[in-house]
């Protein structure tokens, strides 16, 4: 057994290097900035993200592997990298204001955010289970810290602790799954796994099933599917709002990118087996997420349950599979990120110091006191509910078409009925904003150009994807093809 | 085919939303300016739509004034608008009632005027789009877009007591139906694609395909028919699905009720005649008894409930249930008279019930109650003009010869009688009950002694209020006395639909059940009925051209 | 030679012990140690597979896992300390501002 070092091809990971470099520079620069003036760090990290995006552009077009086939540069990974960079940039835009209000404006925030982004990018690019594991842990460990970023606040501590315990617990399952997959196929490289299983290897190997099952459990925790979701509402509620936005939009997409690569690509021959499991998970996740969301009063918690439900819709598309199903997932994740980040931007905007003003009754009459943020919020709520002409509608339309096409009519019916149920709680926000009289006076809201920019981008994206989704659909299709062989 | 070489349908559709955009830029304090802008744009839309009947070619069943542009090519979605004899009058009804709605809100709406008019105009665009869209995707978008502004109109400006309940109920009921319809649309989209290799949402193309039918309840065509049925039946509303209607109508502001009753309900009946009949002919025939039974129940039940209502607005709401029953009965008589009468009756009902809601609104603005007992009697002495207009509207609603209601109901009865005299006799019972409750309502409020002190100093209608009702009254007489311009323009289209129903699968270009590509059919059929592990080769994007 | 199955059974036993520990113990630190036990069970499985498949990959993964576990412990203890400063407890049943 000899070990050969893979050729080092830094060109393949330029965007990741830029993100890492920016994070390190931020940690350095932070030392020289006075305590109350950390805003330049936000611009610095935005610059880094833009540069990373620019560096990823030349990589499009010619799919290749690097580092001995453990990194894959295909449209799939690049689509996700761009998505993560967008999510990170929007999160930074909505963060600065919030961090100042909550008096936790420290440089490490941006560095950790960038490290988390790095982890997500590795998750999308990883072609080897080890790389995926490392990406996932880079992401998770940064997020544990971010969730507990409000050190003085007990809820934030609690959120971090719960996230840490269940995150590590889930990692255990994931790793155990990887171990069994390794035992069954003799490799951790996803391409080799695919080749091995595609060659007509016996698909009844128990290790394979145990491995796939454990991976489903592990990823189930990470994307918060029922019954592995119980951490999500607490963590999302307790974490700082901007971090919650990042987790809801980013980690879900990141975990799904790895999930898709493993299941749609490597374990495709086992689809009849795992799709039956995912069918059940999808139904449970959609239904529980939506039904429990109805009972929520705290808007962060409501959006947390809504995010669980959305994971269910995405699972519908995973079950449906095929080009239509696959590309609909990519489309959905982008739409989902835009509308959730937008909604959280409004939540941050309307919030008050000390994580106050987050309950539904606090939104009474907002539509007349702050018409523009309320209008944006209404658009995001209708989009989340799947009402045209918004991105959320196109996403659901696309997902359910995939289900109908693949013959999963029952699943599609359960899905659309769920989306009717979900309308109930999304509409309640608009009811509060427009149909209730304002409460007693609350403090003024502080806006900033950055927050406004994030809102404009999110609204524009939500409507653009709803009205003219054509080009993005084609891009999503192009991106999913490498996985389907 | 577009004789005008000019996108007139888009112009009509988007003029209102253009007005909404203009209003967005006005200060919210400038109520008068906002009202005038809304008035100008909705009237402009009406005036432009008046060109349609003049340039309309009544000798062809083809779609006219067609506009077709590619939109989402990857999915086979196009921006496809056009009208035929079926939608022509509904478009005009919409533009007319919307202009009237703006006018009737002039003094009734004093709070949040800006938002109100924005929503009203968006609503108009949505409804017009529904009647013109010939692409299922486009149709569905307009269909859903209608929900949002209507929801706000009821929820914000409705009657405070139960407006939230009514708004959410309205929204959830209709949404429930439409998502099921969406699945139906997807099912025929993929079936058609599987058969022809061309994935498209083009309604006219999808109509050419025969969808597999067997007399079993759960055959493909029946299932899709039922999916569409659910959506449209909730919107109409047909008998067991009607419970949202009284709440929504009663709680909505006057203009909202006018639009709900006048136009929104027609979206349901329009859907039946546009999609269910020609697209799924076998299933439509299969379900005739079912539909007729529900319609007759609606006719009788609606009328009976009217008799015991104490709330004037709720009474009129329930009368809609009854009248829409007539429309559905005529349609499912499946003969020329029935369907023509049904379409004409859609317009008639829009006019007369719209006018009735205006009448209620006028008294509500003055007395702030809708309860018949509280309003009191003898108003005709104090408000003669009002009483006269009310009388005409009421007689139109009853179906007095010489007024519009008569023509529609007569045609429907003839149509029903030709198929089955028992249906017709039930329907006649409904007409008699209808006369009873309307006349009784009129008698209780307009005649008798003027007793209530509040009523002593009531003012009669002012010029603006008269102006809201006069155009409708003119239409009553026009349709009632000289209906042939209306009937002539819908005749060919109606016959075309009936032809499609009659021929059934034989008339379709792409044969369904025993297709040449048997493999594709067989794989699709069982998978539609029950979930199997999916086969998903040939996504729309990778089709060979 | 000890068969593969023996290693795997031991690994599964350790893993299960860890899972039960996480599920039943109330002390945060013990929960944390149970998670470590799970990770070490996985490591055992990796090494065993590596040996029986004659491939080095498994052993290298173990190194990665150990490193990551160390990082996780560092962050985890920091979070526990931060929590302990605000509320002097390590009992998960008392850490319940938000319902589980």
C-alpha cells in the first residue's frame, strides 16, 4: 500500500481560496479597527465574495476533476457555489445593521460566515465522501459558533448548544453511513462508487443498505426532515436573526447539494429502495412542518417550521428524480433562498433591540406604518405560499410537475394540499400587517442602504424568477445533467 | 388571427394595472386624484374593449384578436391571448362592471383609498386575463392573481365583524380547488407530450388530443375532468361547495360584492364551457346527471334559503347560488339553446346581481345596516328614483319578459326541456321561488308605511349613484328586447364546442386510447392512477425537434 | 484471525451505546462524551474495513475524523462555558427556554 499525493491544482479551487483568504484577512484587519467601527469588514467580505464569484466564472463550461477526482468542477457544483456566494452576500447585507443594533458587531462574525460559506462550497464540489465530510464540518462548526454569537443571551447559548449536540450527533450517523458505504464498495470516491454500482455489482449487499440508511438519517438531521427535525425550530428561534436567515437558506441548500450528489448520482441504482423511504419522509416533513407552523406566534419559529415544510417539497422532487425533478430542486433552492432571506430582512428591519418585536401580533398595522417593507414582506409570504407570479410558485409548479411526470400523483396531491394549508399561516402575516389596527407605539425602525439593497435584490429576484424563469430553468437543467450521466 | 394587427387584448388587460402603477406614485392623501386615475384607466379599458364586438367576426369559431409570444420555451409556455364568442361578452362585462365598481366606491371608501384602488385595478387585470388566456400556464397565473387582491378587498375594507374569517375562507376554498386543477393541467400536459412529443400548455393544442376514457369512474379523462370540476365548481359555486360565497359576498365592500358576483363567479362557469366540455367530451357526458342534479339542488336550495334570510346582502348572495345553478343546468343540457342561454345568463347574472349589490350598497351607505327588519318599510315614498331602479333590477333578476333575465332563462329552460322535462320542471320551480323572494324583499322594504324615523330624512340617489346603475339598466333592456347581436356572436363558438362534445374522441386529431405508440400509453396509464417508481426519461427540455 | 464481523459488531455496540447515551443522559458533558463514543465506533469500523479491503483510505479518514472531532470538542466546550456563565447548569433539562 503506497500513498501517492494527488497533483495540486489550485486553479480548481480559486473561489474557495479567495473566500478563505478574505476570512483570514478579516481576522487580521479586525485587530486594527476600533470596537465600534467594524462596518469596513462587511465591505471587505462582500468584496471577497464578489471576487470569488468572478473567479468561478471561467470554470464554467469545461467540466473536470481535480485533486485525484475528489473535487468536481461541473455545472452542478458551480451552480451551487454561485448560490452560496449569493446567500452569503445577502446575509452580510442584512447583518451589519442588525449586529450594531444588538451590539454584537465583531469581526469574527464575518470571518465565521465566510468559513461557513467555504464549507458549503466544498460540500457542493466534493466528489469524495471525505471532502464532503470536511466541508460539512467546516460549515457546521462555524455555524455552532455563529448560533451562539450573542454570548450574553441565554437563548442564543441554548440555540448553539442544541445545534452543536444534534449536529455532532448527526455527523456521527453520517460518518457511520460513509463507513458502511466504504465497506460495501471499497472506496469513498463518489465517481468510483457510481461506477462500481453501475457495473452490475450485487445491489443486495446489506452494508450498502445500512450505509444508505444511515446517510439518509444523517442528512435528514442536517436538512431537518421529519422525524429528524426537532432541533430546527429551537435553533432557528434562538440564533441571531441574521444567522437564522443564513442557516435556513444556506445550510439547507448545501446539505441538499451533497445529498443529491450522493443519492442521484452515486446511489442511483438503488433508487427504488431509497425513494420509497424518501416518499414517506417527504409526506411527513411537508405535513408536520405546515401543520405545526400554524400554531406558531414567533415569526422566526414560524419561518423555521415553514423551512421544514419546504424541505419536504424538495424531497418530493428528489423522489420524482430525473432531469425535471433534479433541475426543479436547483430552481427551488434558489427561489427558496431569495424569499427566505428577503423575509428575514424584513424581520430584522422591524425587530427591536434585544430580539424584540418578533411575535405575530407585533406586526399589526405594519402595512400602513411602514408600507414598503410590508409590501416586500407580503410578496415574500405569497411567494412562500406559492401564489403566482412569484418565484415560490414557479418552484412548486416545477416540483409538482416533476412528481406528476414521474407518476407520483399521490405525492403531488399531498404536496399541493399541503401548500394550501401553508397559505393559512403565511396569510396570517399579511392579515396582521394589513387588516389589524396598529398596537401601541413601538420604537422607530432603523434602515440602512445595505439592508435596503438586500430587500430590493430579494424582491426583484422573487418576481423575476416568477415571471421570466426560462433562462434559470435552462441553467438548472444544464447543471443537473452531469449528475444524471 | 388578429384582424386589428394590434395587441388590443393586452391593451384592455393591462390598462388597469397601468393605472394601478400610476396610483402607486400618487400621494396617499390625494383621494380625489386617485379615484380619478382609477376611473380614467378602468373606463379606458372599457372603451377600448368596446371595439371588440365591432371587429368580431361572428362567422368563425376560431380565436380572434390573437396574440402569441414565446414565454418559457423550455416548458412550452407561451403568452397566448385570444377570445371567441364565449369569452367576448364576459370580457365586456368585466370592463364595464369594473368601471362601475370604481364609481360606486367613490364615497363609500374613505380609508386607505390608495391601496383600495390599486387592488381593484389589479383585480380587473387578473379577471380579464382569465377570460382571454389560451395558455394553461398563463390562465393559471391570472386565475390565482385574482385571489390576492380580492382577499385584500374583503379583508381590509370588508364589514369589520367577520371580514377576516370571510377573506381567509374565500382564499382557502378557491386555492384548494385551483391547486387540484393545476395537477389536472399537468396531467394532460404530460399526457399530450407523451403522445405527440410536443410539450405545450397551449389550450388549443391540448384540445386536439383525445384523453383516454372508459366508463369506469377513475379513468384518466374522468379524473382530470374531476380535478377541473373541483376548481370550477368551487368558483361557481355549485351546491356542496358554496359555503364560502355567502360569507365573502356579505362581508365584502359593495364593489367587492359586485365584482365577486358579477365576474368572479363567471370564471367558474367559463372554465367549464371553455375547458371541461371541449377537452373532455366523454367525461362531460358521463357526468351530465351528476352535474344536473347538483345544479337543480343549487337552484331550489338557494332559493329556499333566500326566503328565510333576514340580511339583505346575504339574501342576494344566496340568490346567486340559485342563479348559477341555472347557468350550469343550461350548460349541461349540452345543446345549442342550453349553452347559449347559459352563456347569456352568465352576462345577465353579472349585470343583475351586480346591480342588486349596488342597490344594497346604496342603502347600506345611508343606513349602515343590511338587516331587512332594521331598514324598515316604505322607502319608495322617500326615495322614488331608488325604488324605480330597484324595481327594474329586481324584475330583471326574476326574469320578466322584456328584460335580459328572461331571454337567458328561457333559452336554458328550452335547452333543458329538450333533454328531460323533469329537469325543466324543477328549474321552473326555482324561477317561481325566485320571484317570491325577490318580490317579498321589495315589498318589505319599498312598500308599506314609512315608519322608521331614520328613514324620514333619507336622500334619494345623487347623479353619481344614478350613473352607476343606468348603464346596467340600459343593458337590461337591450339584451331583453334585442338579444340577437349578443346571441349571433356566440352562436358559432357555442356550436363549435358542442360539435367537439358530440364527436368526442373521433373528432380529435391525436387519438388517445389506442394510440400508435402503445408503449408510451401503457407506461403512462397505470402510473397516473397509482404511484409507481417513476420513469422519467424525456423531460420536456430534451425533446427532439 | 479475527473476522470482520467481530469488529463491526463491536463498532455497532459502541455506536449504539453512544446513541443511547445521547438520548438518555441529562448532563451536557456526558452527552458530549457519548457523541465522541459514536465517532470512535465509526473510526473502528473504518479501520476494520480498511484492513479487510486492503486500502489505506479508511485509515486516513480516521485521522480526519479525529481532527474534526477535536475541533468540535473545542467549540463545544466553549459553548458550554458560555452557557454556564449565563446559567449555572449543565443539565439539558434545565436548558429549556424554548421547548424542544
